[in-house]
């Protein structure tokens, strides 16, 4: 039996995923969480086999939660389930140790197939995303400017574009506000922007975020 944790701040999404999985006799949804903090706490106690992790949530997002879960639980595998189809998000997620990446318009059969593969210790990313990552690595000069960011810089970028303030980011990531600002200025230099507003506009232009998030 494969034990699953569903992590998403939208009840409708969790309900839909549960309905997809409930007919698979090998799957057991053992828990649900609405944010990254709750997901990390659950995994420390219950250690599910596979976590289906939303990336864009209030407070601790999916990236930081994934990092923390993988840090203390070698037997738990994370599949990120996200609306983001454009690089650098899928590539960064896989680089940081996630076992799979699916978009939220993935067909039910593909989600089930991904869970089986990941639970057995394999990696899974949908073919179209895998091709996109490969093309992006071959042609970095014309790629997304956010490709130049480190994992931590990308995490902070995502939080800033959601309107999070530096002190709040510091608390969620367990680092000082000064360190957050250091990352922030470094990001601004790499991306050639000077304000959070410019950062958000750039993220929208390159489909790192979606306009309906605001």
C-alpha cells in the first residue's frame, strides 16, 4: 500500500485529487495539509511514501517544504503538482531533489503512473516538460532570465511576487531579514530590476507567475 499526503491550500483541488486516487486499491490517502508548515510536521510524524505538493501556498511554499521534508526523510518522495509549465520552475524543482513534477492539468492516468514510479524510487516528469527542460539547457542564452537564480533566490522571488514582506520571508525560511535582503539585491542585479514591482512584471512576462494570482 502506498501512503499519500495531499498538500494544497484549495480544498476543491484536494477533493478532486482524492477522487482520482480513491479507486486505486494500492493507494491510501493518509493525510491532507493546507500549507508547507503543516506538511513538514505531518511528514515528521507519519512519513508518507509520496507527497503530492502544491508549490504556491500562503506562508511556507512548496519549494521550502520539499527541501525540509527531503532533509529529514529519505523514505518520503515528493511530486510537485503545480500550475507552472515554464522553466525554470520544473528544472529547479527536480534539481533540488523532488522525485516528480506534474502540472495541474495532467491527466488522471498520468498522475497515477507518476505516483507508482516515484514510490518505486524512480523520477517522473511529463514528456513535454522534460523536452522543455532539455531545450532550455541547450540554449541558455535565449532562455528565461530566472534560470540564473539559485534555488534560494527563486524561492524568495516567488514569495516577493506574492506580496510577502522581507520580515515574513525571514521567518518562513528561518533566516535573518538581512540575509533575505542580500538575496533580494543579488536577484535584482541578476535580473536587472530595481523594485519588487519590476520583479513582478518580469515574472509575469516570463510566465513565472500568473496574473490571476493577484
